[in-house]
C-alpha cells in the first residue's frame, strides 16, 4: 500500500468494497433468513431454497446467469412484502445476523483507509434495506445498493428499480465521484467476483479479495493485488481485544516498571528498608504506575 493519499487537483480518494464474500463471509440476504422466517416473511421451503442457492454461490461462485436467476428468485420471493417491515427486522437483528461473519481483514482495511482520509463506500448488489444499516454498522461513509420497486402501499412489486450489478456498479461509482469530488484514479476497489470487473477497472488500485477462479487468473494476468480474508470476527470482540491491547504495558512502560523496581530496591536498601516493609513499598510503587 502507498504511505499516503496522492490526490489529483484537490480531489479526495475513496475505497470501494463489495460486500458479499469480501467484507462479510456469506451473502448478506442469506444472513437474515432466520429473522425473516421468525417474522413470517419466509417459509421453510423458501429457506431451504435459499440455503441451496447460498451453497451454489459459495462453491461455484457468481456469473451473470447465476446472478440473474438469484435476482429473479429473490424478487419473486419478496413480492408483496412490506418494505417498512423488512427495514425494521434488519435494524433490530443486524448485530446478531452479521456480527459473526464480518472479516477482520476487511475491518482493518476500512480503518486504514479512513485514517488516510479516504471516503469508504460499500458497493453491493444486495438490497439497500440491508446494505444501508450494515454500512452504518461497519462505520462506512456511503453505500451503493440495489433498489426494489415499491408500490403506493409500500409493498415490493417484484420488479427492480436499480440493480447494483456489473457495469451499473461502475456507473454508480462514477456518479458518486462526480457528486463528492473523488479521484477514481487514486482510489481502491475490493471484490471477490469477476462479475465486478467494471468496478475494479473504474479505479486506479483494483484488489481481488478471495477471488473466484476467473478473477484470480485475471488478477495474475494484470498484476493486480490479491488478498485473502479468512478471519471472521465480531465487532464487539474486536473492540474488546483493542481495549485489552491498549491496556497492556508497552516496551517503554515495561522498562519503566523495571527501572522503578530497581530504583525502589536500591532506595529501600539505602534506607535500610529490607524485609517486608521494603517489599510492600516496592509493590505499592509499581501498582501506582497502573492507576
């Protein structure tokens, strides 16, 4: 990675992340099948179909034909659902649904790009009702997602208003760049699927993450960076671990403890404070360092 952002004409750089199998370890929609079933939105049969689809997606990867079938199946499945109910279910269950499947490596990169002042964007073909709250949960700045048509009663019609797939992802990225003043040549994109080739080609720093077979070959041929994310983590565990690390003594602090102990021992000897009194004084002095 470069050491800092190199911007063109004062434009801001960005980092664009695909969602499924890039930031999280499974398809976002499948992560919510449990909550949707509990709320009566899904039947046992539809869950079984979703599980099968997910297994195909994980093992065979995504291509245009499979994604088209998945999209059509999803639209048929959700036709008649109340959009507001879907939003409420996602917001109420998002922590339990996606916390165990967030890649730690992805969170490291999100934090890295934020530290360098880059705009961080999730770009996903998943529904915006899932992507937006998930983006907020992850702390990203913007989201680009698919939008289903909704009728006057707030129910899904079974048609798509905008499908954030393939070239449409790249178009939405360029629109966002124009609106926010982004330097795409200096920006990064991360994805696992060759169907996102337009997304990768839209930026100056394309990165293949857990790439499917076609994307892996393409990345080799074009000398693109390849990364492998393998450590799903809960954000709450991540925060806890960071707090533990921050409370651990640094080498400088440890050196201070050693010096303090040595100095206390010498002073105790000089004062004639050998035995228990000297030992207690040293212990109290060391403990004071951590108060």
